[in-house]
């Protein structure tokens, strides 16, 4: 049970609600974290806060045509909740799945929607975080006080996507739309459409709208790797035919997928040219030997240096093969009244331009953090296993994987948080803060992610906003699930890198 106390605010009196844990974000990470608290720490008082009107995060805010997962739901789904649908799922299917988790575990009573948090202030004197914000539906000020803050808000700004500012945008006579803020009134029937981008969003949108448009052109500055396959899992279907329980099927299929993915990641690092040839051969098989695969589907980077997008049933390539869609690889010179002029001098006409150009990364949900009155500058901190930060007590952030499903790490961090909370109880301590060992303090502070490891555009253009890492596994997000599934559960909570008070 939570209790309340009245606390004076400089502007107004606000009733502060006191809880053992506050989770920020009711997306895939936040709902999973709430489950772990209820099952591993029964009796813990907590609340899940979200600025949106319902749960789901990405799967609620993204409403563009065809919105679907770009990793399989046997691993993107939670380890504790069997997935029984197709491996690549629609947003609606994922929301249904999450809703079942909420209902099955009585989590709805813990969730507060339309609660935007603006500031988070830590006091060492009281060993608590004070979160101040507003109810977006009523304008009412809200305050929550908690000893432990669990940030599950994701890593990008939900309110708007990233759109480069090209010359001439104001001259275009049609509409320019970002998929992240898809308008309800957009009718693409019999329109000439250009989709700018080359990632999973563009690859999802193009086949989804190709049948409605007069024509859709995928305009990319550089290509992306794609892999295709049936949107079914043969192992799961075979096991279902044997009437194996869904819990067993989920675990078996999950382990097989992760085993197979580990082999692909290893090969991509050790034999990148071979993996590239295999990926491009698959594209040629879909589009034919006459298609210019080298220009349009052969990236300049090695496989898995950026995310490889899965194309279920090859739908993107089918649209290209039938002529409903086409691909142009070039630079944008300027936006014109009628479309886009390219660096090559060619011009593309359009009624609608869709900028599938990525995210705007934000750290900690744009919340203003302070510790004992001093603002937290995240680039001045060093990350502890990519989830805690030097000098910032009692805070954990979920940043998932890019080469494996995000939720795999959310589950691992859920176990870690529950271990830490139990350890605090055992020690009789009130706070835990990552600290560098004496021999680590003079090590070079490196960018959050090694560009040679992983280098998508949204990460590279925002690296200056993120915490630093050291050349030590304890002080970085390795992006390696297959290592972390062993190392994170085995973290020594008393090795000196966590300071307790």
C-alpha cells in the first residue's frame, strides 16, 4: 500500500505520493518491469507512470500503415509469457499481448496514464527521488517520492521523429509526413509517393501502401541489409502439431532462435564478406539477376554494424518486382514544388513525401535530473553495465539490444533490480551508487558506443548526449546478449563498483 503526505512546493501545495519504486514508462520495458516487481518482490509498493493515454509506448504512438515488429516475438515477447502468434507481429497483436500481461497479473491498478514527469530530484539527506510533473488530461500538478527510480521510457522522443532540414521544403506543394506522427486524414489513393529512408520503417511502409498509391519510390542515401523469410516458425508449428504445451514451445523456439542468431552475429564479425554475399544472394533471388542489387541493396558497412531488417514473406521485394514500388539511391539536392531534385540532377515527382528518416534520441525522457541540487549532466557520467550511472544513486535505466530483441535485456535488468533491492534490505542500506575503482579512475572515457561495433545514424548524431563508457565490460553496454545472459545474473554486488550508504 502507498501512503501520502503533503509537502510544500514553491508554487503550490502538492500531495506527494510515497512508494517503494517508481517506474517511468508503460511500454514493453515498463510493463515487464512491473511484472518482475510483483513476482520477485511481492509487497513492494510501486507505480508505473506514462505520459500517454494508454500502455504500449512505440506500439501505441506509431500508427503508420503496416506497423509491425522487426524482430521475432518469441524473443521480443517476455520470457514469462508464451507467444502464440506469427513471429513478426502487428502493433495491434503486440498491444493485445501486453494487455494480457497487464490483466493476468493485475497490473492495471499500478499504472497511471497521462502523467508527464518534468523533474527528478535526488536528496541524499532523505535518500529519495522526488518526481514532479503534471497530469496532461487535467493540468493538475503531481508529485511522487520514492527511494528507487526505474527508467523504462525508451531511448527516443515519442512526440516527433527526426527529419533533416533539406533546402526547399517550404516550397513543396504536397504534404511532408514523418511516420512517427502519421496523420489520420492522409489519403494516398492514386498519389505519387516518395518514402525517404532505408531502414525497417521504410521497408514496412512501402509494401503497406504500394497497392494504394499510383506509385511509391523508396529514396535512400545508402542501402540497408535485409533478410527475408516466411512469417511462420517451422519449429513452433511442428511442436504444436505434437500438442506440446505452449510454455514449452515458447522456451524451445526462443532458445533455438537465440542460438541461430548468435551464430549469425559471430559470422558477421568473423566473416563479414561471406555473410554479405549470402544476404545479397537472397535479394537477387527475389528481384532477379537483372536488378541492380549492388547499387540499391549493398551497404557500405558490414552486416550487423547496423540493424538487419527482416522482411516477412519478402513483401518489399514483391512490390519492387511487380512495379508498384521502385528504389532510387542518391543524395537529395533540394525539395522542389513538385518533388525532389537529386544530386545526380534527376528529379522525382511526388504528391506526398514521407520522411522515414529515424528517431530523435533523448536521454531519460527529457526529464531534468538533479542530485543534491546539482543538475545531472549525463555525458559527464560513466555507465555501469549500460543501466546505471556514476554519481547517480538508486536509478536504473533500461536500454535494450539492437542485435537481439529489446525485451531480452528488460528481463535481465528486471532480475538485477530485484537483486539490488534485496541486497539493500540485507545491508540495511538506503542507497546504491556506481563508483569507479581507484585503478579505473584515470582510464580513458570513451563514447557510449564504439562506432565500429554499432553505428546507426540516430546513435551517431546523438552520442554527445549519452554517458561515457570505459574499456571494461563493467562500464559499458556491450550489446551482446549472449555474453550478458551469463554475466548480468552473475554481477558481484560487493566488488566495490557499487557503493552503499
